[in-house]
C-alpha cells in the first residue's frame, strides 16, 4: 500500500468502525488492527457496504510488538488513532490487571513501535468516565479528574 495510511487500533469496535467509515469517505487509506475481543470481523462487510471500500485488516493485539512492527514495516503508516482499550468500568474492578495490561501496557508498546517506525502523529481516545459520575456536562478539557 502506497501513500499515507492511518492505522486505527480497535477499528472493528463501535467508535473505531465509525471512524474508519469517515476516513474512507474522506479518501484516506486505512489499516485496522483489532483482536476482536469486543467486536466481529463482520463489521468490515458493513464498512464495505457503506463506503464501497474495505480497509486492510490485521487481526492482532496492541500488546504484540512483533505484530505492530510488521504493520509499520508493511504499510506506509503516517498516523495512528488509538481506540484499542478495554472500557467496562465494572469489569475493570474485577480484573484490573487485565485492564492495566491492555490499556496501559498496550499503549506503551504501541508508542514504542511508533517511535521505532518514526511515526509521530497519534490521536488517543479515552472515556468520559475519567471525569466521574457527578461531573457537570458539558465536559471540558480543564476539568479535574
């Protein structure tokens, strides 16, 4: 694949797949990395039905440095949008180490692979739950958390 390419981690999930649609509709080339733990590869059929295009898909995990290095080697990745995070608050209290491994370690491994590949553009997506249940709406960047 030639030209600039956007890597979307977690691109088979709800927000990720909607972002893939928007990017494709804007003419971007997209590679999706997803381990399908909270999604299905059926989403790519739906993306194709909506946009007429199917993004490249790599089944893999952000914690897998070898997989990430291969993606950065095989595609001309220019930027990364990072949605590959576990997000169920209740579950996170039951298995906190799994959430830490995926969300913290996975992000660090992704950043290390990006640095090694010379990719410096990253959009990181988080959750509004960081502001707490009683936070006033609308949320603003300067709110304490």
